[in-house]
């Protein structure tokens, strides 16, 4: 099945558009599909029509995202309808739904302009939009499938998955299976060197994705090749030991949540340089209240003293970015957070604030459990965002190891 | 001048490719150029030829990146040469340069395969590659310009700038200026309704972008049209008053940082349902330690009681998600956070935990300043992630208004 993606949006703000291409690519991979070509065009009707016509000619699945908003420059509906020679029909039910959504936001008078979003391409199946007002559409024509989806990533993600679900039967014909193998705490180049022979052999079917502190190897094979999957998994286990997380594992914060639940442990986090990122990632997971007590974002030294009771003498003697401070932060986050295990971060995220002794990128990560209390020093490279992400994911790696060591609650 | 970009690389590693699209877009904007269309294709010769032919037909500047490496799947040189009907010529000087680069890396025997990189399209101007081995090429044909550049971002960046430098004279003719106008707290459709006439008039030059709780209007005009920019700005001020943030303003967290610095105020945040997201966004900004004291991620009720001293009776009588709790959280975040102004969030982010009285999406946002203490009720729609984002950005909107009311520190 040949897949093309057309991304409609601003010619200028490619940032937003790229989030979408990544997202779509990831979701398609997990359905065993590859993107053959991706086109990014502005909100001009002629451009959209031309790009869509090209993709429609050559591909079996065409995903068009963006340009379904209410405003004048949202012309995806019209463009696709014109190419397919279908009418745009006003859908009373969708209009009622849109009005309902505005009512929930306490806007009683829905702008007339939003009526544009209630127009549906004749004969299309509607994909409901739970996170916004623009409905998605699934159109079949000449055995080909067209998915029209809105641009905002949070709307797009759910709706693309739902759209793919509708065409599950068609996808089955391609009989590809994708498995994702995850490795934590080992750099990409080392993973590549250690897997050299397998990578060479499976070149056409394999992708390596590098995230902060996590490597994902995406292997796509025909379903008849179960043996190769099995061999590859054995190889991964033998090569990476405890750093190998498994096949199709959930995200690191989810994984930690599962472990904490299994061991019946409660978590608390103390953050300085990471400024809430670790707490945010842990609470991204639904149901995290089951194991997450809370966090102390002691960004200023005053709060390190007042809230986390890091002794003034420690701060004066060793500084906020030190082994001693990280240890106090972890210890007291556990104590005052009423938790069984805790994590702390204190460092210099940059871009300024570094010194020759304590450079930008220096982060002390503390861990406190029933049996252990320690802090480890790291120097991360990259910009502020990258340093913060790398620090937090490194902390999660230490946390995971510590939870695995724990025998659980008595 | 119409510009198209063709990005050649793996069909799957969109992560890497997107970095390039962002980079190219950024460099072009600073030269007053817009990308009209961007195509991402894999390393297949037929695909590359077809995409290049299309772009060449329609555009004045065609930037082709990637596929200039030494390996068998790098076929950009051949593909472009075939479409232009030009020869590939071996360039002895480039080959010597490649050998020199390997020598510097202490590799004396240069792989024969690298000879491919010394082949140059007939009649092209060479763009030197200081960070890698693949040279870039600038080709003029029929008054159009083609830039072939390598894929790695660090090579691409410098070479694109050099390439644009060669065609400076041509670029001067179409100098464009882009300004971004931001509006907070007003839905996209209302913005459009209120700006109907201006939008109609500037349709070709204007894009509207919707973010959570923020609308950006991107206006691109020839530099000779300063008057239109000025008129549009006056119109924005008059139409949206306090909701109009200004031209080319920084992000909301940056804006809040600037305001806090100006008024010499310190901020503290108490978070329940938002779980650290507000703190994370505030501390994304370099230098936020100047005005951000810290945050209390009191995710569990125990910590709401123990850390933020929300009275047991309040939690029992009104529940954690209530006006009273939000007010206590804000008040005590200010007090224990040693701050001048504070914000609190308590709500139900979902997907579970909702009741008919307190549905998923219900969030109480509390604000405490020297003169004010209140909480406001909101019902946000969307999934967990969307609800959390909308709540935090709505909180930032209330915070901004409160800071603007403040007369600053005595």
C-alpha cells in the first residue's frame, strides 16, 4: 500500500507542520505502513488541488492534514471536493455538535463563520473530533482511501488512529508487522556498532530512532517472518541486558508507573533545574495519582531551604548544584512527600550561569529509597531544552533501576 | 520569487528531515523568502526525478537537500543531472580535497566509494563543504536557480547561507518582511469575524495560526509597504484592547517573565491536575530564576494538606476540585513560596475521575496577589493533554491580567 501525506498550513511556521509529519510517521509505522512521499503546501487552493491530484493518482492511502478550520484560509474541504468532483453538504448534526462545544466553553453565540466546519464532502464517513470543532472525513474512491484530518497535533493523533482503525481490513492485506525494541541509557552509535551485522542484514526493514536517553529500533517485516523477530529479540537481550527494555514497551513514564504500581510504591520528586518537567512527564500518564504523591519545584534557594529543608550550611559550603544538595533534596522529598522512593534534580540548564568548575550541563541527580540514598553527577550537552530532557530521562533510568531493586512494600 | 524545497532521505526517518525543513525555512525567511512547497521523498531515483521535474517547472529557486553521500542509495546527483540533461564530470580537485579531509581524520586509505562525491553536474558552481565531504552545487538554467546541498544540518546550514549569498542580487528584487501579531484569550473564529475587512483585503499575505488560548496573525508584505503594517497594528490595538499582545512578541511564558521582571514581582505556582506543566513552561525560559521562586506539585490530597496547608475540613466539605481548595492553594503557594503573586490549578484532567457534578475538564484556577485572591471555574474540552494545556494557558492569561493590575513593588 503506497501512502502519501499532504500537510497543509502556513508556508512559514514549519515548526508546527513538522510535529505533524513526525506524529503521522510514528502512527503509520505502528500500523506497518511507510510514507512514500510527503508534501507540505500553504493554504492556497490551487496548490492544494494540484498536490492532492498528484498524490491521489499515485497512492492508495492519502492523508491530508490541516486547513479544516473555520476561517477563510482553510480551504482543504473545497479543494479535495473539487478534485474528487463531489459536493460539499451541510450537516445539521455536526453543526449542532459544534454549537454544543461552544456552549460548554460558555460561548452562546457561535460565530456564523464556524458553519464552514459543518460542511462535509458528499459520501464521506465522519471521524469525530473530541478535541476540537473540525470533523475529520474518510473518503473511498476507486479503491483508494483519503483521510482528511485537522492540523492541531492533539486532534490529529487520536483521529488518525481512529481512521486507520476503520481501514484495518484493508491494511491486513499488506501483512506487515512492526515491532519496536527499546534500549535505555546507551548512545545511538554504540547501539549501532554492537548490532552492526543485524543492521546490515535487515537494512531495508529497520530504523533506529534516537530519543533523549532512549533508542528505539523499529523493525518491520512480513508476518511470515516471526523467526527473524525472535532471533532479533534474543540478540537484543544478550547484547544489552538490563538496558534492553523489551518489545513494544510503553513510554518511560508509563513503564515507571507500571513498576511503581506492581511494587505498591509511592513516588515524590524534587526539581530545581528541571523546573517541573519530571513531574509533568509522570503526570502525563492517566491514573498517575495512584503512585505519584507530588513534587517540590524548589527553583530558588530560599525554597530549597524553607520547603525541602536543605541546610543553609550545605548550600553555603557546597552550593545548590552539588552532591550534598541533591542528596538532601531527594531525602526530604521522600520524607515530606510521604513517599517510598524519590528523585531529585539540581544543575545548570543554561545558557548562562556556568562556571569553569560548574559548567552548563552539569546536573546532580539524587535517588532515595528505603535502602539507598545517593546522588550521581552528569554533564549533559546541548541547549537548555536538551539538557533538561536528558537529565530527566537519565533520572528516570536511575529511578527504574532503584525500583527494580526494591522488594516492594511489606 | 517562488521557492520549493525537496528533501531527500529515508522515507522513515522524518525526525532528521524535519530539522532540515525548519532550518531551511528559518534561513529563507531571514532572506525575505517564503517556501511555497516542500516535498519529502525517499532515496528512489524515479521519485526524485519526478519531484524535481515538477518543482523545476513551477519555481524560480529549487533547493534540493540530501542524497549527496557516497553510498549506493545517494542518487541526487544522477537524478538532477538526468532531468537537466547535463553530464556528471569527475573533478580531480574535489577528489584531492576529499582525500585531504580523510587524512585529517587519520584515515589514509580513502574508500573508493567516496569517489562518487567528486562527480559534479556540468556547468555548476561548487559550494565548498567545510563540515563534510559532499560538495554543494549551484546551477543556473532558464533563469532559475537550483541549489544541491547535503543533508546533515550542520553542513546544510552554512552552505545554504553561502548559496543564497551568491544570488543576493536576484533576491534583492523581492525583499519581504514578516510580522507576527498575537492575541490572547479570544477564539479564532471571533478574531476572524472582527478583522473581516482587513483579512479580505490582505488575504494573499496573511495567515492565522491558532494555539491553545493564543492566536497569531502572520503578515508578510514587501518592505515598501510599511504603511499597511502600521494601519494593521492600529486596527489590532483598537479591536482587541488588552487581549492584543503586540508585534513579534515572545511566547506567553516569556511575556509573563518580562512583566514580572519589569514589576519586580516573584511568582510561585501550586499545581494539582496540571502536575508540573505550568512550572515547566515558566522554567523553559532562560533566566526564569530571576522571578520564579518555585512550585508545589501537590498531586495527592495528603500533600495539599501537609505542604500547602489546605484545611482538612475544606477538602472534606468541598473536595480537592473546588473554589475553596483553589483559593487555599493559591494563597499558601504565595505565602510558603515567598512570592508576590501566585497561581493555582486543581481539576479533573481525565480520562477517568469525572462525575456528573464534577466532569472531566472541570478546572478551578486560583490567583493570589497583594490585592486580590480569587478562583475561577472553567470547563475545558479535549483529552487529558489538551485539558492540561488549555488550563495552564488560561491560568497564564489570568496571571498576566493580574500582573498588569499590580503597581509593582514599593
